[in-house]
C-alpha cells in the first residue's frame, strides 16, 4: 500500500540528503511505524489473558529492529540457529522464544535447548524421539489438510510439508504425555498475507475445537494456542486493510466462550512478521539506465538480490518516483535490475511518472521479506539497511555487503581428504576375516 502519511512526512523531506549521504540502494525502516504497529496489535487483544505476539524473525532479522520489538513486549518466532542467536542477543528470555522449524537437524535441537531453552514447536511426531532432553512444555504444528485452503504464497495445506495431520493429533499428544511431558500448546500456520479477518477467526475456532478434543479424550488442557502468522497488508493502493479490531473482538469472544464451556482458557499467541514491519520499510533505488526496445525499460541500481518477492511469485509492490505525481507525464515501463535473469523486475508494464537517469524510486512495503530474502547470484551484493528514528536522525543498522564479504568463504584453512578406494576397503575387510 502507499506509505502511511506519517512515514511519508517523516521520510520524504529528508530523502535527498539520506540518499546523498549513504548512496543507493538501501532499505530504510520507520521506528515510529514499527512501534505503533506493535502497540496496535497488543491493544487489540488487551482483553485476552496473557496474549503475546512472537515476531517472525525471518521477516526482518536485524538486531536493531528486534530490540525495538522486544522493548514493546513482543517475543520472537525462530526457525534456525542464527535466528535463535539473534533472539537471545536481543534480550529474549526462554518464554519469549518460539522455535518452529521443519526438517529439523539434531544440531538445531541442541541449540534450541541451550541458554535456558525456548518453547519447542514440533513439526513431526518423530521429533519426540530426537529431543536431546525432555522439555516441560512442547507444542505441535497442526496441518488441517483439505479441511482448510491456503493461498499462492504458502500453498494448499494438503500439499504442505509443514505440520502433522488431523489424524495424528491425538497420537502425537498421547505419545508426548506418555513420555512424561505435562505442559502443551498447539500451533498452526496455513496461510500468508491474508486480509480477510474471518479466515483468522475460523483458524482460532479450529484450534479451540482441537483443544476441546484433547481435553476430553486425553485430559490435556492446552496452555496456549498459536494461530501463527499470516496477517496481511494491502500492497495495492486499492486493497482493503485487515480489520484488526473485528478480528480481535471475535477471537476474544471465542476464547471467553470456550472458557465458560470448558473451565479453562488457553493463552493466545500470534507470530506476525509482515503485519508488524512490512508497511514501515521501503527500498530506495536510483534510475541508472533507460532502454527502449520492444518495451521501455527503466534500469535501477537495485536488483532482485535486494527484493526477491516480485520475481519469486509475482508479488506487487507499489512504486513511486520521488517528487513526481500522477499529474506528471506518465509512461508504461518495466522497472528492472541488472541480474542475468529476465524475471529481475520490480514492476512489469507499470504506469509511472516519466523518469530520467538520477531519479530516486521508492518501492513500498519492503519492511518484511525484503532484505531478508536477499542472495548473491551473479555476484550481486545485498544493500545496506537504515533506521529512521523519531527525532529525524538516521542510523546505519546493517552495512552494504562488499566484495570482500563475497569472497570471505573462500578464505579457509586448506583441508585435503584422501578417501580409501572402495576395492582397498574390501581387501582390508577380507584380510581381517
């Protein structure tokens, strides 16, 4: 969606100076907007006992941003060893970290249990037998299969590699209970960037039905239900926003009704990433070339190594040309980077104000899954990250990658291994026998 009025008012008057000082491209994030979003979410669920937001670290894994979010009382949803380290470095306690991984290695489980541990959210029943220690509290990730539908970003639940099936639910919790684990939660994540609040309400209804079944059949009272992430934002200017109040009010009522019927109320957890930081970030890039062949192309100094979403699944990001409006001359263009891939495009046949070399282009809503999804194909280097603070100052919170960074993994202690030929191994075994 277009930048919020507040973000615009804070950023645009300063943008030429920022671009001149730091050079483009860069992602810049709005501290005020991020904190406001955290506050809105927490206040929306203020009538839910012990509600907690676990920010999805994968959305924006920058320590400066995570510290801001932690200050607002949020925890962190992690899915890898580096994300666990980032959460802990940001001051998160064990109860502030939800570890939700899939295809999980033994090394990841060891780190999850280290430094006071975290809340474990298991993706499969088999993981019970691979835990290095018996935790006090675990959760399982539920996949409803054909009982629900997903979307193009995350896929359909029945095709998803994530979670356990409906028929495995009772088996999983019974096995965990028999293993001596006494505290439980339940998690799901079946959609991404959903703006229909009714879908999220139905998700909580589904989780509460399972909570009731587990209580009735196994005597297990879930301590929490985690409805996952997936709260959407309006990337297109004409898109409607998520009705957060209606969603929160309906879910709050569901929880209270459940408590009246069952005598207990699970805590509600949420693990939004995009909803928290997405609208409070933009990618700023400069027009460096123009080309007119079968189409008109505007070449910028960023590429999909800075923002992969449009190339990966055709995602739309609103684009504006700094200090130009719809009242200016318009042109239909592809806005492209310099990778040797034809899908390295931020916009395809998009109407924008006519540009010249040197114009600043602002790509909106890059505060989640923007810089985080960057890569180094073609030897392209990921851009810097900046933070716009409430007083108008700007801080560098991640430097731009350098050529030295790119070659860093090629600097190592030589290690040459000489495997024994297979026929020699066979001969040795025969000699031994």
